[in-house]
């Protein structure tokens, strides 16, 4: 199997981002976005997906967290798509449910090359640390659109910290499942012959 890695940079008037991703990693993460709780979520994503992930972002946090979260999601999405290459042999589909105390999150995804995002649920508090809660949903949408994922996510709970963390862990576990190589499959998991 070839290395499934990528290094992507993104520079705009609002953010400067560098991301490296190894899909077949050990869960090692080095994250610095300037938003503590967001860093914690990305570390959790790497740990539970067994992705090696580095993210550095210098964003316009003096305005708010929107550009930083959105642009990091775009860059990770681009890195995921690049690292997957032609997607030969991947499982493609996955679904997971992950609880965190009273909260539970669900993710169903397809590495289809056809971006789509649906979300059901609401966050119980408006902010967790310096992260605006609804930006967790926006992160998922931006990731899906730039990685070529069909992604359905839902969350229920009473504590936004738990709700968001369950979502990130759930996404990580589902992506780990969907990106795994099935040794029985010599081509892509599609009757079209391409994803």
C-alpha cells in the first residue's frame, strides 16, 4: 500500500494554515489554531481516528472564530481527499454512534466524491470556551464539501462541550472505518469504477 499522506497549505487575507495528514497513523496530533477548545477537538479527532495530524493556523481571531474554523475544515478536507488518492480498496461507507455522558452523536458517511451535508440537532449552550458552538456544525459541513463526503450527522444532549466532543469523536471513528483498506477489493467500491 502506498503512503496515504498529504500536506496542504491555505493562505487568505483571513488565515494562514498548514496541515499534514497521515490516514494510516497512530493518532499523533500537534494542533495550534489559537482556539483552545477547537484544538482539543482536533486532537480528539486525530486520536480516535488514528490519524497523524498537524494543524497550524494564524487566523483573524480578533474578529471571531468563524474564518479559523471554516478554513481549517477546508484545509483538512482537501488533505483528506488528496491522501485518499484514487480511493482504490477503501471501505467507502461507515456509520457510528458515540456517547459522551448524557450526549450522543451519530455519523453516517460515504466517501462518494459527491459532497452533501445534513445535520439534525442543536447545541445546548452557545459557546464552549472560545468556540461558538454552531461552528462545530459548520466545521463538519466545510470538511464534507472539501473532502467529497456525503455526511449525515446528528447530536442530542444537555451540555455543548459533550455534544461537540461526541460529534468529533464520532466523525473520527466513522472516517477511520470508511478509509480502511479492504484487501478483498482490487478496485474502488463503485459499479461506476470511480469515486
